[in-house]
């Protein structure tokens, strides 16, 4: 289990790095577009590029926040629970999270297959969007795996206390 957790942690971390690099790329494209417009020239396809690349920014952020406990949550009620009750509450919410992200992964997979068959591409510069959709589905599946690992830890913590 420790090997799998290390592997998932590395994948999530590299996904976060990919998201950060993608964000820098989006910023550069937007700045180039603004400068070009200020000089009287438009850069065609900037919207296509930004829309495509921004998927990479958001895709791995969910799993990254979850694995590093950087997500927003309300601890007002949880902080008053006993450690054992807190662990069981985390288990319950973990199961709900797994169900939600599993449905998102399944829907993303179905859409990926449909769009692959349709040959989806951007309008202006004809960028194939299937790889971006595939990374989105991979990141959703990674989120489910992260939640399953966290659920296993919550159950172990609940049983041991």
C-alpha cells in the first residue's frame, strides 16, 4: 500500500506542476493577445488555446488539494466530536466523495468516448481536444483513488480508536 500511495502522490504532484506550467502558459498567451491588440493586430486562436490549456490548470488541482488537505472545509462541528466519531464522520463523507467523483469520472469517460468518435477539435485553429479530455478523465480517476486511500486511512483510524 505504501508503494501505491507514493506513486499516487507523485502523480498528483506532477499533475500540480503541469497545472502550474499550464497557468503560466495561459498568462503568456493572454498577455501576448493583449499586446497584439494594443498594437492593432489580433492573434487568432488565442481563445482556442486558452480554453484548451485551462483544462490542465483545473484538472489535477482537485486531487492535489485533497491529498495535501488544502481544500476548504468547515471544522466547526467536526472539532467538537470525539476522535473516533470524527474518524467515522470522515469515513461517511469519504464514501459520499467517492460516489460523487466516480459519477464524474464515468460521465467524463462517456463524453471522452463520444468526442473521440466525433473527432472534436477547436473552431479556429483546429486543436484536437481529445488529449485534454483524456487528461481530465485521468485526473478524475486519480481523485477517486486519492479518496479511496483516504477512506482506508479513516476506517483504520476509526477502528483503532
